[in-house]
C-alpha cells in the first residue's frame, strides 16, 4: 500500500514556505494544504515546490541515462546505468526519476487545488494555475519519455481514499496521457506571461516554456499541426536565431536570452549551496593533486580543486562523422577538446573530452553550480524544421534548419530531394547543436531508432553486449509494482528476459 504525507516545510532551496511530498512517510498524518494558500505570497511559495524535484533529476546520472547510452556518447565507468545493467529489481537511476517526477506532480496538484480554493482575488488565479499545470505537464513529459506508459492522474492526493485510488492505477497509454496534457496546456497557456523566458521575472515558467512542453508532447504523438502551432508562437517570441550568440550556449552562462528553461544552481563558499555534479563527467580526467594539470595539460579555468569523474566522451560517429576535428563548425571547440592552449591532452589521440560548453570554471570539488540547459530556442527551431518536414512544407523546414546551420557557420542544406534525407539531416543537426543537453535518447526513442542507432555506433563494449530493444524505456521498480498490488507491470522486460 502506497504511503504518503503532504506537509508544509520551511527554508528549503527557494524562498518562502515550500510544500513537499514523500512516499516514505506514514499515511496517518495528512495535513491538508487548503488552509495554506491564503495569500499570493503563499501561492508563490507553493509553486516554488514544483521546481525542487528537478534538481534531483537533472544530474550526471540523468546525463548518462539520456546521453551516455545513445549513438553519440558513452561513459566507460562502473555506473550501471551506463552499462544498461537495469532490471525491475534494480532500476538504478530510474527510481530517482520515478519518485521525483511524482513528487513534482503531487506538489503541482496540491498547488492547483489550493489555488482554486484560495480566498485571493480571482483575477490572480489563472496565471498561477497555468504555471502549476505547465509544471505538471513537464513532469509527465519526463515520465512518458523515460518509462513509456505510466499512471496518470489529476487528483489531489489529500485523502486516504484518493491515495488508495492513485496507488492502484495501472500503466496508462502515454499517447492518451499526452493528448490530455496537450488539451490542458492549450486551454491555460494564454494565462502565462507571454514572450521569452529571459523576460519573465525570476526565471519562472512562462508561455515559452509551456509552448515548448506542448510541442514536445505533440511531436511524441505525431500531432504535427499542434506542434507547429506551438512552435510558431515561440518563433514569434524569439525572432531570428542570429541575435543569440553561440557564446551564450555554455552551461555557465546562466539565463541568457536564448534560454527557454534551465535548472537553476548557485554556490558560494560559506553561503548558499544549490549544485549538482554533471561537470565532473565532462572535464579532462586525472587532475594532478593540488594543481590545475588535467591529463597532462594546465587548464587554469578549471582551477586546482575540481574532482573529475570518469568522463562521458563522444564516440567516433559523433566526433569524426558529425563534427570532425577539421570542421569549421563554430560549436566544435566548445563542445569537444583535444587540446587546451595548444597543448594536447594525453588521452585524446583518438577521441576528445567534452568541452567548455559543460565545464564549471573554478569548480570546488564536485560543486557544479552551472545552470543546466533544458530547452533552448535552437532546439525549437529544429523541432519546427522536423514538424514542417512531416507536414510536407519542405522549404520552410529547410529555412529553419539552415537558421541553426548559419549561426554555426557550416554548409547550408541545399535543394529538397526526399523526406528521408531531410529528416536525417535534421536529426544530425540536433546531434551537433544539442549534444549533452539531456535529450538524445528521448529523440531516438521518439524516432523509433534508439536500439539500432545505439547498437551500431556505440564503442563501449559492455553497453553493446548488454543492450536490448526493451531498454528504450526504463522499468518500473519491483517495489512500486508490489505497492500497486501487481497492477503495474513490466511486460517488455519480462518478455525480453524470457528470450
């Protein structure tokens, strides 16, 4: 039987009172949030809690799950997710994604119902309701991208009978879940602040974020007209890509005008510490103790205190095929490094390290205080290129694709020949532009080519040996299956194990 308590807690990572939800607390101690949302400040504090779980999800482990088991990169470490050593009994980082996404959903649900019953002026409610619904949709986007079919509910879990109902929901069609979320977002996105996220106060989720989530959901469902409508709104907000410099793309460049959504981090000695550790798997390995010598080369920008982990590295397909060493691509030197200040690293004769796009300059130990880019405008332009291509609007598709290529100063795509060739180039451009931004596996699964592409291009022998088609989605843990009374299942894993 699923356990839950909703409680109010103070002084966490964001300002004000934050509401959290635990699956491990006793079920007898419900504290209803209905008495909390009494003014606008409390509503904002409640909404802040919807962002907190993302800090546990977006980490180096999530990067391994979404980037390190794809056609572009791998990480030769003992980390089981990197080897796809995952089962329902041991779903590895899948446990974190599952638990934290549902914490975020329950927090959003509590906000929605708390706002609806709040005594604040009715004119204030739509904007905050829309923000909570956008965050709820985002968590379901992550869940359906990561697990496929998952339980979907919009109830407020504030009573035992609701808890019982939610705790015994089966897997539900991801297509139907996304369709319902799309309908919900269409209805509420007008209530969010319009324009670029950069212009929304305090980096809160605005309409650009909601439209991006809506478009992502629609593209999974092959609802191309809906995706196009949402992406055209983003294009209206952001304008020409040329006004956003590539120098703003690195993760250390926080909340830049091109950004649509970022995971916020900060760190200061003796002060506020909100950080993760993705940078640890992106920098050159083997730092010489008490120096800034990394793999034989001085990298003053990284300082002499950082603790590198076994690195996530591009494979030959990525670094020799899509973005070769001699390429004129302006993204190359910030994405990959073979050398620094003219000095070659010892371990890059064949493959480079990830580059300063991901590094945390002056990092103390493992305290990576970069912001993690979740959605950027270039991503949306490439989504629009794909959408136009699927709709047969080929000239418009090529125009969006070439807008990204122009900024990178690489050869433009020429005359349309076939849909397959254009789609292949859009997919390749997504690899060049968005590598390392927590999306590649989702893209490959959505395109239906994850297993084939990863098996063909990975150069990590353990991953190649372990990979199976059913690994496109993570399993739900046996613990959750047991809590559901066996309603939840992992049919693909059970069938695959029997072969």
